[in-house]
C-alpha cells in the first residue's frame, strides 16, 4: 500500500503530465494555424505521449492500492512569438517535469518504497531522452535560417505516432 504522501505527489505528477499534454496540443494547433504542418504533427504526437504518461502513472497508483484523484488542469498559453519560442518553451517544461520526477524518486527512497522508486526511475531515463530530443530541435533551429526551418518541418512531419 502506497503512503498518502506519495499518493499526493503522484496525483500532482499526473496533473503535470496532463498539463504538458494540453500545452503540446495547444502548441500543435498554434503551429498548424501558422502553416507548419510538420511541427504541428510532431507536437501532437508528443501531446499523446504525455497523456500516456499520465495514464501509466494512474494505473500504477491504482495497482498499489492508491486512489487516483484527477485535479483541475490549469489553462495553457495560447500563442508564441515564433516557432523556436514554442520549442524552447517545451524544453523548459520538460526540465521542470524532470525535477518533479526526481523529487518523487527521492521521496520513494526516503519511504523505502522501492516499487515506486523503480517505477519512477523509468521516467527519469525517459526524461533524459525527452530533454535531449527537445534540446536537439532547439539547437537545430538556432543553427538554421528560414530555409532550415522549412526543411526541419518536413523532417518532423515523419515522426511516427506512438
Ligand atoms: Fe515529457 O514528461 Fe512525461 O513524464
């Protein structure tokens, strides 16, 4: 049985994952509206991935005898100044999520809840990948002009759905 403290922070994490999902979905439609179909597609796939993280965490909490309590998900921003700004924002969001996940692992260790530690360590690894993914795109955008952006849009259009 999971402690109420861990249950609370896992429920907060589920909310953060859903917020990320909404943020990326909003970014996707913002990009689509501006004609960037490839970036929009990529961001929509990522939005789905975040929702899947939330449900994976909720399933885990339930399996451990905890109670999932879906909370209010705050509004997300509606617009950005440029395409690179969108991706920089998402990179910062991922960095924040990484810190939250580290905190869960730390609490799990303190409480000697090794199942929760193990489960969330997979997300620690996943966050390394996600930060590298976003940061790679941000770097490419910094190094490319308008033509490079067009090329990148066509490359990211090929991201397979999960
Ligand atoms: Fe990319 O954040 Fe989920 O875990």
